[in-house]
C-alpha cells in the first residue's frame, strides 16, 4: 500500500493516461475498482461528439466530467480516479478546474511545465503530480511550486525513454540510445525531492514509467526506492480499454520492427506503430489540415505537418490507414487481450513472488 496525500493506494500501479480516447472512464474505473490508480486522458475526450469540431472546448469539458463520474461509479469507492493533462493544451486551466469539480482524485501533468497547477486545484482534495524525465526537472518544479505556491508535489511520475506517446527527450537521444534510463533518473529524482520532503514533513512518492512491463520490472523499481510504477501499453490490451477492438488487435499483432519514433506537431518526439499515416508523412512531409479545433499551443494549422487530433481520433476508432497509434516500446510483447482484474492480479502475484 502507498500513501499519497495521506490516502491509501492499495496497489502501487498507475494506469497511464492514453489519448485520444484510449483511456476514458471505463478503463480508469475498472483499474481503480481493483485497487490501483486509473487515469483518464484529458486529451480531447469529447472527440466523438457530433459538434466537436465546432465546439471543442465545450464538448471536451462535458465529456471529461462525464468520464470522471463514470469511472467513480465503476470504482465503487476503491482505488483512485485521476486524469492526465498536457500543459501544452489551449484550455489547460479550464480542464483542471473541470477535473476538480467532477471530483477526480488526482491530476498528472506533463508536456510542458505545470507552473500554475497548484493554483488551479487550491482548496480541493485533488492531488497533483508532475511528469518528469530528469532529476533537474523534478528540482525545477519543486522549487517553483515551493516558492510560488508554498506546496510540493503530492507524487511524481518519472517517464523514461521507452514510453509511448510524447516523450520528454531529444530525438537524437532516443535514436542513438543515449537518453537516461529510469534506473538512472530515479536516484536523481529521489535526491532532488529530499529537501522538499524534509521541509513539508511528508514523503513524495515517485512512480516510474516507460518500458515497465513485467512483475519483475515492478519489483526492481520498488527495490530501487520507487513507490510504484506507471504502466500504459499493457492496459490497451484489456477488455475494458475504451479503444476499439481493432485498435487493440493491431497492438497485439505488432512486431518489434513495427514500432518507430515520430515527430509530433507538439514539437516533441513520440513512439508509435509504423502505420500508413507515418509512411505517408515520410514521403510527403506534410498532410494539409482540413479543420482545426485549436487544441495545442505550439500548433498552427498553416504549418503543422498533420493534425494530431484527427490522427489520434482515427486510431482509437481502428482506422489503420489514417490513424496515429501511440504505443510503448514493449507493445510487440502483447500477445492477448485480457480483463483488467486478471492483468493486475498477474502483476501483483508476480512482483510478490520475485521479492
């Protein structure tokens, strides 16, 4: 059991937030129901609404609240229900405020520096956690929050270079294998947060993500001082995952050579299946944007290489030709689709047996 903000998390596992639409209320709720932390992706959760492209913000806020409440109903008071929110989104503050209003237990935030996140949850019981890829980043955020808001993170997620989706490393580091591993980053983060743990007289639990796949991985990071782990890709291949069955089948069928690095319109590298969309972009360099929902700060429809909202929306529907299928580096190891409960039981039993 892990204590976060004086509240228990029975299993030291966070289900990674995966968008668009891959981890919504159904997946997050069932993960929480069985004692872990289920995470809803706040990346355009309203994508399926009929008027999404005309009223994206309104659709997203309504869908986010609906999905949080759905997850809480499924969880039946067990585990934690959290969201993952990217700082780079245009309506970040409104997203966090809606999350608090809906009663989510935590906000996990990356893809930018969440400088003002503490202000957006002030007065609530919602825990806050930055995603970091280095000890330096952890120190920067702790120092900033301490000076500006007089708080420290309730927990921290380290995302290593083997994760899926947007990555906090330079493309060159990922391509030549020089990016720091979670095993290297973890002690740096633990050292960086120690002064703030002492100042605020409480532990800041650290969860490790990026390439965590087996029970043995979990046991190894627990022995190295982590409070737990975050796992994303394995939860795609579950019956309760909110993505289409076609999406799940494509991940399960993927081979190691099918996984590649890409450049996202956000300006960050990412990891995904080498789909026809990726191959087309290599040839044509740019797919003109037909419509825009103004979802990301760094993105300009006139210059962006492609619309990531459209690409991710097509993927979650199972459209292999036009979809962008984010995944972790171990996606090729998936061999079956199973219930969330069984996956968590396998992981729990496995790490206990390995200790």
